[in-house]
C-alpha cells in the first residue's frame, strides 16, 4: 500500500479551477487503479504554514548547536514543531501530486512556503563533498498545473518558473518526476468554452485519467 500526498495550492473552489479539476480527475482514476493506497489531501490554503522567519532561523541555529527542542522559546517551538510535522508527513509518503495554478510566472506563495518546510537538511536532503544530495530516492511525483497564457512555445517560452520550479525541487530532493500535466492558454480556453466546443479541455482530462498507470510503474 503506497501513501500518496495530494498537495494543492489554490484558494478557488474546484469547479472554478482547471488545475484542481484535473487533479480530481487524476485522483478518481488513481483510486480506481489502486484502491488500497492511502491518499491524503493537503489544501495549503486551508493550512497554517509558518514562513521561515527570525524565530525559525534562530531555532534552526540553536538546534544545530545542540540545544534541546524543549529549550527553544515558545514561538520557536511552535513554528519549528509545525514544520517538523509537515516534513515528517512528506518523508512518510511514497508519491506526491503537486497541483498549482501559474501565478505571476511561478507557484502561489503558499506552495513556496510549503516547499520551504519540506526542504530540510538531514531529512529530505544532505550536504556532501560533491554538493547537496536528495534523500527521497524511490519516490515519485507529478505536477498538475493550469496556466492562463502560452509558455510551451512563443515569446513567453522562457518565462515559466512554476513547473520548472516544482520539477527542480523534486529532482533536488531525489524524487523522480513521473510527469507534468499542463493545461495552458486557459484564459483563451475559457472564452472558447463559453462560445464553442470544450474539446481541448476534455483532451486534457483524458490525459490526466491515463496517468495513474504511469505513476504506478516501477522505476526503471
Ligand atoms: C494572481 C494571479 C496571477 C496569475 N499570473 C499568471 C501568469 O503569470 N501567467 C499566466 O499565464 N496566467 C496567470 N494567471 C492566470 C492563471 O494561471 C489561470 O487562470 C489558470 O487557469 C489558473 O489555474 P486554475 O484554473 O487552476 O485556478 C494568474 C492568475 C492569478 C489569479
């Protein structure tokens, strides 16, 4: 039985969000294919995630110098305790579904805050003489993203930092990225959906439904 985390960063209701509805289609297909797997859904816009601030930095400093967790200040304990729970939940999982909208060329700030809580030295990566090395080998991730504009080609091709960032972080942690599923040009698509056929949109959902088998395939 694999443990799957579905991590979403979108304040919209699912029926107004392309990325959330793609994720829902993916999870439905995944549940059918792997009914015994345990799926935990983390809605980051309903989750209090501490930012890395002066309390977190001073707590990390003190812990590194050998201070006991109990000897930290209340603010430090609170924030670092919460972050520890999130990274422990992350390391206990086997598969990750990251779901984001493209916001200002990147991921929403809640997703960035989450990533700051899971990139932890000694837990998800370590430093070696050759540089940092991920500790999450054998795990798999996918990224589902919706974009208003077009980035796969054209003048904005080099300006997309959301999918590139998620893939970069997964690779940094040693997680194999099984796929990115991108729906782009959705602002035009929305106008087209209102005026004509939703063929392109249905095509995306078909693709996302065919993904679970790829996600389940053994690493080669
Ligand atoms: C705050 C904000 C910033 C956005 N920035 C971009 C952007 O930089 N590039 C883009 O193509 N679309 C941008 N969009 C449009 C969204 O990517 C688009 O609406 C997409 O469908 C969002 O995904 P969702 O439908 O799952 O919410 C932005 C939307 C919002 C609300």
